[in-house]
C-alpha cells in the first residue's frame, strides 16, 4: 500500500540507481481510480537541445515502488530509455501521440513513457492532453467532496494497492466534519466518493 501524496517529492532513481529527478505528481484515471502516469521532473534537461526542463510521464508498469526510509522512487527503466520516449507536443493528446508512434511498434501501446516541456504544460492543461478523466493527485488532495451518504469532507490522501490491480486506488483518506464541529478521518472506498 502506498499513500500517493506522501511519495510526491521523492527522488526518482533508474535501474542503475542514478537520479532522474523528482516525482512531481501522479496522474490518475477517475473512471477506474488507477494510476495512469507518474510525472518525474529532471533537475536539468536530459538533452542539451531541450531548452526547458522535461517532464517524463512514466506508466506504472515501469515502476518498482517507493522506499519510504530513503525517500526514493525506483523505476524499471534507464535514463537512456527515457530520453528516447516520444515528445508530447503542444495540443497533442497522449492517445494521438501513441497512435503516431505505433508505426514503429507492432501495436498501439497506451503505456509508453512520454516527455513534454514543463514550460508548455501547466498541470490542468497536461491532464486534458493525457486524456478524458485524468486527474492530478496534487489537484485532488484537499479537494472538497461529498460521500454517497451525504457527508462532506476533504480528500487528504489516496491509498493504492499493488496486490490485485497494480497502482489502483483502494481507498481515499477523507477528513469529515459533523454539524457539531467534530472531525473524523475515514478510509473510504472509491465507489463512495463523489467528486
């Protein structure tokens, strides 16, 4: 089990234990509440020809996991592999980019790592270009919600499991306040949350 908001800010390491950058955000699909991409921002551009810092959007199957003590995030890919990832251009969606790169692959692979320039991609715009229903964990944390029983609260974290459906939300940590002002913290299944 991983608490998504707690691993944001961890140092991303590749297969050779080299630092790739910082885990800046996590993008999830609100239809399935599963992680679609992990966003890693390099401290310097990976390629001298790229004037802006590059965001690497890494699908969950390229992730080994988080080390809570070392505050690191381990990836199953190398820096060289990420340098060859397709660049998500202005106005392109991840689905159209993967379709364009399909000619070099046997099939369209929605789990391909992508790159984009951070100066061109504000968080909300990047969510739109990654596809319908994609949400940033940074956007969701502290968001006001309503539970299906009518109680209101704020999302404090999203807990994911690796057991049955890898990187799929098993619960939301929600802080609610009763009409009397009493606060409580609940672990709520995704099906009980209305955003």
